């Protein structure tokens, strides 16, 4: 009886080991609706030039590793929390800021990113060429909660005494367009490449809004990152496939396909990166 029990336990342990060996690693791609980078269609499908690029990265990974992936759209704060706390999470597209530098494994940049401060064109009383023209004026600025927009305002002390700027937060940055149009807020930050698409979604004309100035601290590139609790083996597999497709210029091809109106120098920037073989200076 004892030998039978031992054999049974050995068999169960062996089955568990085999199942463990056969089980695939699962990677969750987490992002947020942000056309034309990431879009969830009415049919529940995911598209956009960054989505398509990351799908190809994962397809490359799957060829050489027992790794499978799925995609989830989530509010920004939830997506950030998942990426910070859970293993096997790939999060995109986000800015590389000092506050975030040590929180993730930075896979590589995926899109150009130019951010501007906007006002209503009819608001002739608001004139500004930089943040120094905003401080102390009592304006209201609406930003997405937990975003790099909000982080920047905190870093600059905007909305904190003695400054009298009113900082308001929303779940999705696209909500700020109608808030500003209806006069609920004075100022908002928007990304140049997606702003025309967002305006079209709510049937507004670009002439209703006016750029005040480019926000240099935030403009640059958006990145894909891997959660810090992910194993080195999975990180290396992701990095290898990401770098291989970058070197082949797949991101450039997809960007050309999706951009309705490419932002100034965006594709040139991609071409320089592909030709030079570098994803980020330093």
C-alpha cells in the first residue's frame, strides 16, 4: 500500500511538472484608446499603428518562445497600476519622465509625441507663450488623472499655493475637448497627432481651438514598457523581437499607413532612428 501511495504521489508530481513545463507564459498588453496609435473599434477589435506593431512583436516572440498574449484597454490609472504591480505586463504608449524612469523596463519608443496647450480661439483674453504667462492668472486647466500632464503641473507647482491656477482632473483626456468648448475649463493639453481625430469624433472644427505653446517637457516620444516583476527571460524575448522589427522598419511602415496628417518631422524622426539603429540617445 505504501509503495502504491509513493508511486501515485510520484506520478502526480510528474504530471504537475509536465503541465508546468507545457504551460505557456501569458503576457498582457495594456493600453488606452488613443487614435491613431491605439483604437478599439465598435466590433471589439484593436487597431492603430502602435497596436499593430506590438501585435507583430508578440507574433515574433511566440515563434521562438512558449509565450502567448492578449490585449486589454483600461483607464490610465488602472493600466499604470497593473504595469507597476503585476508580472508579464506590457504597457504602452507613455512618456518617459523622471518620475517613471526606475519603475519599468523601457522596451523602446513607439510613436512621436508633440503636446500643446490649447485654448478656445474666441478667448482673446488668454495669451501665453510659456508657463510663466499662466502662473498666477487664476485660469482653470483640465487634465487626465494620473497622466504625465498632471505630473508636470505638480512638478511646476501649478495649482498649488501661492499659485491660484485651478487644476481639474477627468478619467479620459478626450473629455477635456467638450469641457473647454462649453466653457467649463480655460485650458487643456492635447497631443497634436490625435487632436484632429478627437475633434472629428465630437463634430467640432479645429478652428474652434488655438495652440498657445508647445510643451517641451512632455513632447518627444512615447514608449512601450515592461512591468518590473516580469522575468528576465520574458523581458529578453520581448526586447529581441521589438529590436528586430524596429531594425526592419516595420514601425515606419505602419506609421505611414495610419497617419491621416503626419505631425511635422514625425516620419523623418522614424527614418533617422531606423537608419541610425538607435532608439533613444544615451
